[in-house]
C-alpha cells in the first residue's frame, strides 16, 4: 500500500493529501442507468442476467456504504462490506493518471486501513454514484463497471468542503454465484475546495 499523492496531482496545481481517498466512496449512494435506451443496455450486457447486472450495481453501492461506515467510526462493518465487494487480491487505486496513482492498495483489508487513516480530521461526507454502465466480458465470467461519482468531504479544522468528480473504472469476476471486483481505478477529473455556506 502506498500513497504517492503529490505525483498524480502536481500538474493540477495542488497536492492530494490523505483525504483524497475519501473521493473513492462515502455517504449517500444513487443509481442511474446508462443513457441509450433498452437496446444499448441489452447490447452491452448480453451474456449477463438481470440478476448479474443488479449484483454488479450493488458492488458499487456496498463500496460506498462500507467507506461511509468507516468514516462514521464503524471499521468492522466497513471492512465486512469491503470483503463482500473486493477479491482478496483486488488492485484498488485512484488519481488523475492510472500510470501514477495518488493512492493504491491491494485487497479489502489494506484498503480499509487506508480509508481509516484518511477519515481522521473530517466531520462528514457524501458520495453520489450515477450514470452506471455494465458490459459483459472478457470471458464468460467477466464484466466491467463504469460509474460516475461526486464526493464531498467536510474538513474538521476549517470547515472546508472538498468536492471530487470522476469515474470508477472497475473489472469484476464471477466466482460461483458471487461477483467480486478484481480491479478498481477511480479516475479524478477535478478536485475543488470551497467554503461551506451552511453554519
């Protein structure tokens, strides 16, 4: 597990601190289908049952709920949810550039520890997932998931709101009847800080 925060964000004029991991998933979760209508969805998910598609969506929801649980101080619940989401050797990373990630960990346990360290010094957060895309393959037991996200984090020290925008690009494998994410990259498109307007 490593944290190379300044590397990925240098050309964006700001460094990523340990709170950057919070952009990976916290708080309330929403689900939305990919645009393009039933025909587009049917074409991209051919080979996957409706149950498979819902299970893949649920992986991302449980990921957000798990992170939120850790942020609220319930590490055990968060870890249990992560173990339902990620394969034991899953590669989990985030940043502006996948070749030089700002944050990375291998497996749910290591990632849970990374998140536990990241939530220190925060008062709250909210994560919204929307515009989901699911595609079958590679192989009969593989699938890919794309999900846009917006995450906001409230800092304890100065009440600054940090907003993360980006998209998850995940790979999943079906093992028996169960789907698990084997690789996840949260690609940031922006990180913006602003003052909170509410008291």
